[in-house]
C-alpha cells in the first residue's frame, strides 16, 4: 500500500520552483475561499446568488442584471454587476451587506481545505507573517478563523471587501494594504490563491504567486492564466515548510 505522502512525491518533484517560493517567503498572503476553506461547501454559492437575485426582484430592480447575470451561480459576479451600474450607491451598500449576511450563514458549513490549518499554524510558529487578502467580507473571514482557532495566526491582518468594490481583486489594493501593514518587501512575500484574479493581483503587487487548485479544471485555468507553480494539494507545501523549519533550527 502506498501512503498519501508517497503518492504526492512525484507531484512535488514536478512543481517547479515550489521550494524556492517557500524559502523566499517572509510573509504569506492567503486568499480565503479556496486555499483556506470552501466557504460555500454546505451552503451553495448558486443558492446565495438566487437569493440575491430574488431580493432585487422584490424591490423591483431585477432588470439591473442581464439575463445571463440573473442565472449566474457566483454572487460576486452579481455584486460587481450592480456596482458597475450604481457605483458606491446605497443600493450597492445594501446588496453588499446582504451578501455578507449570506456569507456568514455559510460559515458553519464551510469545509476546511486539506492541510491548510496545520500549514497556517506551522508558518505562524516559524515567525512568517500571515495575512488574508480576499474579496470576501473581512467579518466572514474573522468568523471562520475563530471557529478553527486560527484567528491569532492572522489578526489583525485581514483585508477583504471595502465599500469601494472597484478595489476588489484583480486590483492589488488588498495585497498592498497587507504588505504595508506587515512592512514587507513584495519580493519576500508569497500569495497563495486559486483564481486568475488572485494571480493578476499578485502580479500587480509584485508578489510571487503559488496557485492552489483542488481539481484538474482549476489547475488548467491557473496555468492558462500564466501561473508557473500550481499545487493540487497543500501537503507538499506543508512538508517543505516543516523541512525548512528544521533547517532553521539546525542552522
């Protein structure tokens, strides 16, 4: 029988630059939904999107969305669409608040990404600065991290949605905020993300990027966007971080 560790060995060897990325990281900027957890694992995102469209319909504003947007399964797509048509309006603020409420409802059913919790704790124990840089509400991130006993690894460095939705990723705004607060040089940071918008934000901030893809489709999308280093599991990352910690201890 082959252990899980043995099975990931070839994948680790094929992941070009992974060891160098980890060795050079003094600060790690995490996307939230994907690398840390699957926020909508127990409360599907398409249900959230449907509830938000229903609210718009109830206030007579469903036609703000195109027919394609009205059936789109990603609530963040709807949020951006409403903001494009009524930027920084009271309507957008109410819509964003309703999305935040739905995200909070999803927290109890969120599914932790395999190996994310121990990886976060290991990096924190080694003195690596950690921040969350996300398009989700910072309130939601704080709630989830508290349930996992991880808030202390990040607080106060949680940078999520603000009132100005034009600053969501792919804009590097939240990454730049984190870098400034942590007094970090971009070249000595690392962004862990799972979408092309994460990659674009990392590039905009000048931060090296590690792609996380939970399936082959997401891996191909990241590679097509230009991601050089993508892992299908955080296990090899955790293993290399632990090895680097041992190397530091014996240095």
